[in-house]
């Protein structure tokens, strides 16, 4: 009896997932149809917003002549590297701050200032100091991702249940034991969740960096499209960014779900 109830519950959950997916696809198709009609009827300016049909034609053309994939691969590699390194470095810095209360008291005001500062304003400084290239783009991405990761992960370190720490101390555990057996394992879900946030933040950092210095990449295509009034190219680049960012987010989400099941 219990097994039948469980199977019925699983079927119901699957049906809900399929229904949600179909509604999402329907909404997306409706959006593109409304966009096409609005541009055709001149309800919106077709020069600026273009047509979905023209964007698709440009996408097929650029895939055929292989002029789009190099830009996508460059931006994607920069973004993946930026959000992974940002999460890793942020976790390391949070660990150092947790390990040394003195360093935490020293650097906490600076973290607050850096977090409140508009990071994009530092772009020209990175260009001048690091040169107009890959390093300055990565610096822009890391500046955005590292700070928020450090703050979120360190805050979670401090909120770990004190009773777990006392158990380790009772059995003579050292600080390294507390960190490896309590603090870090308890913070894994938060670190993975930070990856999801850093997907969007890394894209912001990389695209802004490409706006300023790149000669390749999706950010460069957006700026180039504006310069030559090719807004179809601009909208194509924006839609590609949206699609890839969504896939990256879903990848991290799947990893998080797998991790939760594995821990259970």
C-alpha cells in the first residue's frame, strides 16, 4: 500500500514537472511571437529591437560561416573561469578570516567598502594597471564574484551550530579538525548556492570587461553592433548570453541536487 502511494506521488511530481515545462515553453514562444508581431506592426521600433526572425537568420548565417562560435567560446571560457575562481578564492579568503579573528577585524571594514563600491567603476583602473586584455577582463569578473562569495561563505562559517564545534573540542580536536569536520562540510550547500549567484555575477564582470577592452567575445559583438547600428547583432548576442547563462545555472542547480541526494 505504501509503495503504491509512493509511486502515485512520484507520477504526480513528474506530471507537474512536465506541465510546468510546457507552460514555460509556451510563454517563451508567446513572447517571441508577440515580439515579431509588435515589430512588424511598428508597435516597437524594429530598428532597435529587430525581429526574432531576422535574429534567427543572422544566427544561422554566422554559424554557417563560423564567425560566431569563436566569440561564444572566448566569452564562455572567461565566464566559467571567472565564476569558478571567484568561488574558490572567496572560500579561501573566508577560511582565512574565520581562522584568524584578528585578520577578520582588520579586513571586515574593507570588505564592506568593496562590496558597496560599484565594481564597474574600477574597470578603467584595471585596464591601465593590467593592460587591455584577458587579465583585466578576469580581474573585473573576480572583483565582482570574490567579494560576495567571501561575505556569504564567511557569514555561514560563523552561523555553524556551536554544539558541533564543542563536540570536536571535547574530544581534543584542533582548529583544523573543527574546520575540516564541521565548518567546511556544513558550508558546502552555501558554497554551491554561491556558485549559482556567481554565474550571473561572472557574466556581468566578463561582459563589462569585454565592453572596455576586448576585440573578441559576445561583449565585443554588442559594442560593435551598437557602433555600426546593427541592432540585430546586438539582440542576437544578448539572447545567446541569456541562453548560455541559463544552461550554466541549470548545470549548477543539477549539481546541487545531486549533492543533496548524495549527502542524504
